[in-house]
């Protein structure tokens, strides 16, 4: 099935990386020369997504500005003969049909996704979390789209997380079907102990959901942290109809985490044609002092 719409929840405060996020959204943190949110949008576009809704809150207007035209900057670049930069800047506003809506009350990820109901309509849609960048040969969200409807309703992108960290994530009850594809029949948001967890497989930043999720979210009671959890709504689908879980291929960077930001900068910088050689030599010299 062709999926053409994507929702990017990007309304969080980014408290794990304060004070940097006091006035700058974490989604705008650069990885070499592009902000986090652009990597996520480009992933969606590479998977055939044409319409994207980014859910923000007060103080995140920088994201809207980034995907808008900048006539003044374009004129300066054109007059200076900097055609390569001019095309890059123009291209950002032409990536997709991008719209924005604010989550005026911070009631959780489920509440944020519910704001997309009128945008999505009656068709399946992709969800890409605004602080999770995944670098892969094949777009991570495309890997999920390819399995939509294969074993139940909806698909979640999963990875194993360290045992000591399972309390920070949702734990899934899964059964391997073939290769990196699993059937998911239950979920638990942030189990307090390893003993309470179904497995170490957790949803990480990507899913493809049926439109039925909105009706479920409308009746989902606040869960962990007093928030409406998307996991709780997806669990209803998992236990009734089942969902597909795909252990996606690629390297995931948590841009809401201090180490994740540093990791992304270094590893992407080592692949970037303008920085890789100089950065590699710098790291080699630095390593001798450690």
C-alpha cells in the first residue's frame, strides 16, 4: 500500500539537553550542516511521502521558518553567484507539502498524534518522532511501509535496548516470523523492572498506523506520567488485531540526548565529504592524548 502522509511530533521541551533548548528547539540542532528535523523530513520524502504535518508548540517557530522560502537570503546568494548554496536553500522549501499545527497543551505523545486526525483522514500514515534521526541505506520508514498490513494492523520500528534502560522505553511482546520481522501482540509502556518487561524490544522513533488509531486515542485514559501515551493506544490494536514489528536497519541517533547529539555529529561528520578527512585526522591526533 502506498503511504503518502506523515506526522512528525516535535512539541517536546527537550529538557534532557537544557539549557540549549531554552530558546532553540532540539529539532533544530545541526548535524554537520543540516538541522535534525530536515534529516527526518528527507527520510520521509525518500520513502514517497508527499504531505507532512509537523506538530509543534509555542517557541518552535524556527522550524516553520526553516522550511519556508527566504527571499532576502536567496537574493544575496544569487547576487554573489553562489548558485550551489542557492539551490540548496530553495530545495528545502520544496521538499514536500509541509504544514504545522501546535499542541497547545502538553498531554503526551498520544495527544500530539491525535491533533493530526483531520490532516490524515481515513488512510494509514507514517509517524516519525522529531528527535530521532536514523541514517540508513534504505529509509527506515520505508522499511516499515513495505510491511504494512502483513501481520495485523500497523507497523512499529523496533530495536533491542540495554536491559538497564528498558524502564525508559516501551516493551513489546513479539514473535519472530522471518528475518527481521516480528508479530507484536502486546505492549507495556516503561516497565518499572526487567521482570515486568515482555522483551528488550522497544519501539524507536518510527511507526505506520491505521486511521483507527484516532478513535482509540480519543478514549485513551492518561497513563504513565499522567499523559496520553501512544503506546497504550497501539496496544489495543496489538492485542486485538496484532501489529507487525520490524527491526529496522540503520544507525539511530537520539537528538534529545547529550551523548546522542555528540555521536551524530562525529559519525555523520566522518561520512560528510566536506568534513570527513579533516575530522578523521583530528580524531587520530586527539586519541593520542586520551
